[in-house]
């Protein structure tokens, strides 16, 4: 059974409107977290590699309960979003989530008519390129698996979340579907991912973890832990972006110019591969420079905004090793790399002065236990 006990406080404050019609007292739990793209967003949709990190500070929990079906001939699933820190729930209409129940039943072998109520408590700001839709889908999938006492392997979870993502965003690479369950940085390409051995909060390479790395390639990483020490600073611009709109914008550009598409994919691939080598060899300065260059590529395609560019400039002015937009673009978040905690703190101050509405620090390597 895939019970995730760190979500136990959720039931105390989030009660679904359907509770009066509960079929039994069983509750299923699921948990996921945010992600941030370091390099390779958008290019990854076209088969290029990408690097991403989990953001464990921003989590999603879901609780699932069976209801009595009012119509014996049809399944039913309802979703609600719990207000942060309150017992208030709001009905959630999300086509990507609604496809989960029939897909889950088929994969998990659940027979008969089923009606389920799912309440989601999401700390990830939506429309910021942090994987909120994938994290909500992953938490819901795990809650359904727990509710029906089914064991799903990593591939089955990925397939369910990815199907939801395709409904939500159109074209979807699959990186969000994996990274929202990862415990260390991911190198992703064409549906296969490898977790890289870099220490992060809650996971130390070479030691057992409460949630071991999930991967789709089936191979263990037998190398020594990477000596990459740094702190990534995430800044929310306060402006929502639209991954679907950004993906469609690029598609139209590439339809008009195959050369533009080839140049972008070639440039992003080169930067991501080089950054993966930098990560392995602990070259933080080089890694940061490649982040900034990746931002330039995205800016040239029209995926950045004046506000995002201003935050990138503010991070660099504060001494960051590199900075860029992270995620779909047209708003959302900026991510910067700091070499040590004081530099990260200076970057945070500069970003807030430039208009960031909130920031988070994701430490790695010897800073993994850094208290931000």
C-alpha cells in the first residue's frame, strides 16, 4: 500500500462536500512536489535533453475517498482544491485530472462502478512553470492507488500523469510528470530520465532515502556523488504564464521557419549537455554561464517578458553565477544560481527589490541542509 504518512494532517482541515455520502471510511493519500527547469525547456518537447530539479519546499497532498454512486451505470470523480491553512474547499474543474479515473481503472485493474471524491491541497503557485498541474495529477494518482490498495510502478505512475498533462497542455515532454516525483536533479530526454547523484534536502547520494529515485530507463547510477555545491534561487514574477500558449507560440514560429527550430534545438541541446558535464565536475561558474545563455535563446524566441528580463538582470547584478527564465515562459519564474549562502541571500534581496513577489532557495551539495 502506497500510504504517504507525511500528509496525515490534511484530513483534519480539508473536508469534501461529498463526505456525507462516503461508501466506507477508507482514505487514500498521495504526495508530490514542484519542479524547476534548469536548462532545456521547450527544446525538450522536440527531443532535446533538459535538466530539472525537484523543489521539495512546494508540495501537494491529495486525499481520495469513495462515494456512493447515484447512477449505477456510470463512474464519477470530483475534484476540489483546499484553501491553504483553512478548511475551505473549492470545486476544481480540470479536464486533465478528470481523465485519471478511467485510465487508472484500466491500468490498476479496478472493476465495477466507482465514484471518488479527491481533495487537493497545493502549495505550488499555478501558472509559474513549477509543475503544479503535474504535481496535482501525481498526488491524485498516488491517492487513488492507496485508496484501492494498488501498487503502481514508476512507469505506470508516469503514464497516468503524462496522459493528464497532455490534456492540460497539449504537447508535453514528460519531464514534469517525472520531476514532480524525483528526489535529485533529473537529466531527461525523449521520455527517459536519469536522476543525478547530487545531494539535496531529504536525499543524499549513496544513502537510502524515504522516496528512492524513480526512473524510466531502469539503470542505476553507479558513479560517485557529484561534487556540485550551490544554491538555486527561484523567484516568482507575480505574473502567470501559460505553458500551452507558449508551446503553441513556438510551434507557429517553427512552422514558419525550420531553420529557427533547428538553431534553437541545437543551441539548447549544446548548453544542456555541457551543463550536465559541469554538474558532474562541480563547475558552478560554467553552469551559471550556460543558464544565462539559455535565457538569451528563450528571450530571442519571444518567451521572456520585460518583467522577467528585469529579474534576470537583478540576479546577475547581485552576483549570481547565472540566471534565466524557468518553465513555460510568458511570465512565471526566474531561477538563479548562487555559489554560497551569502550570495543567495543577496540575490534574494535584489530580486525582491526588482519586483519578485516571493522567492525560494533550493540548496545542493554541501549546502543541502542550508536553512533558508
